[in-house]
C-alpha cells in the first residue's frame, strides 16, 4: 500500500474512528475513492508529512464538478478526515489551509455552498466534536469577502464572524458586571486568582446540571479552589431572576454565582453562547486559555498546568 494511504488511514483510525459524531457512511470506501496527495519521498518527519497532507489534501478534488457533492456524502466523509488532520499542524498552518480550501471551492457555486455548510456543521455547530472558532474564522473571512455570493447570503456569516472574533483564545476576556444573590455587584476582573472558570448556564438545562455536578465532584477543582488558585464564576445566561434564585442551592458557596447586572445589555452580544452550558478557562490577567470547552478539557488542562 502506498505510504500516503497507509499513513492517512492510521491518522483516521486515531482521530476519527473513535468519534460517535462523524458521518456513518463507509469512511474506508471514501478514502479509497479519493486520490490523496502523494507524499514526497524526502519527507520522513511526521510534522512535515502532516503539514504536506493538510496543505495538499484537496489537490485532486475537482471543485468544478458539483455532481461530486451528491455522491452519498462522499465529500463530507473526506472533509471529516481532512478536519481530523488539522490539530496535527500548527494553528496558523491549519487556518491557511482552510482559507485556501474555501477559496478553491468558489470555482462552482453549488460546490461553494456545500463547503460553506460543511464548515458551519463541523466548526461552528455546538454538537460537533470538531467545533473550533479558530478554524471557522478563516472560512468565514473567505465567505464574507466572496464576490460569487450575494449580500443577503452573507448576513449570517457576517454575524458569526463578528461573534467569533470576540473573546478569542489568547485575548483578554470581556468583563461583565454581575449581580450576586446578596444584592452586591461583582465583576469578572475582580477575581484575582491564577485560574478562573466561567460557566454560562441555564437553570432549566439538563446538560448544565450534569456539567455542574462534574465540576463539584472534581477533586482537582476542589483542591485548587481550596488553595485559592482557582475561582469558578457561574453566570445565568437565561437572565431569568426567579429561576436563578430557585437554583441557588445547586451552586457551591465557594463559587461566584451571578446574574447580569446590566439589564439593558444583551449578554449574547458580548459572548457567543451557542449552547448551554458554555465554558471558558481564564488564566492570569483574565487571558482566555480555553474557549467553548468541555469540562473534561478544562480539567485536563489544569491537571497538566498544575
């Protein structure tokens, strides 16, 4: 078997095979039908091979032939396999590759539309295991700048880009003025600890209940709070005062539990809350370390950092 195919199948098994969220069609068949780029024989380092594959992955895909996208999710399968490669290269390399892909997809309007849907489904949808604003931003930049797409079709991507550019990893989080149960006000910037977890929750959300339970049961989180290295700020994203008050007993007293004190300010205009709960991990000076993360990701990060 050609080393490109063999190497790629190993990547797929490690990154996609264990996921329950990827398409259910025959991935192996899609790989066999899709002609992968041939890796130059002089490339032996895994990092170089990954970079080559990510950049040249779509070289043999005919973007002018829109009939391909109707072949029983064929394009979706190979797109998912492409996405599984992205974390194996530096972020900037991945972003350039995604932008290059969307630019090529403009060769045909139907093809372009299909790839717009795929990038939203996998990079933006809150149920996707691959969701990542940093991957979605370069796709959106191409979409909103496209001359082949009419302005009405850019309204949603423009809004998504505006929100994705807020509170990015590496930037300082947007401060919020919160009202506490005792009537006092509290700002995120008032929290002077090494790490801060923001959890935007809805008192009526079952997934929120389970996530909060996992956080309360985490020994690592408990210890870091006890050592005053970590603070958790729970924010009711529903802004329902009555539901918030009824849910007080479920939030540990060691957490900060707040409701937006600026009633005229729409919380969703400051934070992109695609789902409940939405979690952020902040570091020193409230710099965002993880955005829209799973609690398992946050615990793993804290475990490595501590």
